[in-house]
C-alpha cells in the first residue's frame, strides 16, 4: 500500500509538473460552460437542473480523456523509464493501479472545479441537489471507464499520437454501440439477444439514467466492469512488454 501511494503521488505530481493537467482542466471547464449555456440552452430551458451540462460529458471525455492518458505508458516506453520503473520494488499491479488512480483523481478535480455551475443553478432556482450529486458520481464513473480504455491503448505503443487515436476509436465504439446507426447494421440478420447485447455496451445508454440522477446497480456495475476489464488488459500488456 505504501508503494501504491508513492506511485499515485508521483503520477499525480507529474501531471502538474507539465502543462498537461492545467491545459486539460482549462479546456474542460471552458467547453463545459459553452456546451451548458450556449449549445445546451441552459437559460432557455427554464428548468433548474444541470442536465444540459451532463449530457455533453460523454463527448467531452471522448477526446479529452485520451489526451490526458496517452502519455502515461507511451512516454514511459519511449524514454525507457518503464524499465527503471519495473526494477523498483513494486509490482505491475501497483504500477497500473497507481497510474489509473492518479489520472482518475485529476479527472475528479476537473469535475469538482465545475462547482460554479452548481452554484449558478442553485442561485437561479431550487434544483434537486441529490440528483445533481448522483449525476456527478455517474460522470466520474464514466470518466474512469474512458480512462481505463485510454491507458490500455497507451500501453500498446510508444507513440503518443497512435495511443491517442486508438483510444478515441475504441471509446467511440463504446459510445455509439447503442445508437440507431450501429444497431441498424444488426437489424434483419442478428437475433434480438445480439442486438440487446450490443446496445448494452454503450456508454451513452448507461450514463443516460445517471445524468438524470438514477444510480442503478446495473449501470454502476457496467462501468466498474469496463474499468476492471481494461485494467486487467493493461496489466497483461505491461507484463508482456516486461518479459520481452
């Protein structure tokens, strides 16, 4: 546990030792405001809630999370510091967990810094803050799923750009898997069970209810399963690179 804590602190500090975290948080806050007040028509809706804010989170995470995660393993492999990391008295599991927790904490910090939106909606009306809190928790879980996928893609290559593109492609498939565009491809030849399975893989499908404040066990479980699955895959990739 002590080694894990050291890795988390090292990785978290590394985000702020370079402009990465500052740029990510600034862009996230700016785009959140633009999507909420302009595209989401926050004032025109006349409702005291943050649904316009949360509805755009999957699309924000689709590009911003791969951007913050692409260097995590790619940079280690390119610079050769991964060999040094693996010679330290830590396990691969601790290294994978440490990188994930540190980056997830940065994402959590970015979410916390959107509190002016919460202050605004409470000033203008009387929203259900329990629903807003649940939506924040759901958003953070979904961010963790995007992050786990992105870190796994980063472990596959030494090139940060390739890691970024791979992460966007895989995450995009998860986002759109429940959309009519994708499901129409399976209509006519696939069974209802196959179509339902493809639809159930969508980040949008599971986050929709969360954005409205409903934290159902199946939705929470889905994001946790995605996180664990891709972290295990990440572990296996690093173990293989270590053996090479």
